C-alpha cells in the first residue's frame, strides 16, 4: 500500500493575486497521475491528469503561440 501524500506547489510565475492552480507532480511515478487543484479551494476537488498529458500541456504552454516562458 502506497500512502504517499501529494506535495502541492504553484508555479514561480504565479504572482497574480491568487488566481492560480496547484499541482502535485510527486505522484506521477508512484500513482500515474498529476493532481491539479484550485489554489483558492484547497479542500475542494482535484483533477487527476495522466503524466504524459500534463507534459504535453506544459509543452504547449511553452510554445510561441501561447507566449512561451
């Protein structure tokens, strides 16, 4: 039984007054998921995303059409 807890964090780019999401990438290898939640509702639901899909999402955000980082 794996009881690893999510270690939530926000991006270092999240300085917009709390309008951001938190992710727990530490569960990708052991649970096969990257939980994502609203930082303003930490006790609310989390969206569980497969690691490959999360990686694709981050790659898209870094593309020139989204302004890149």
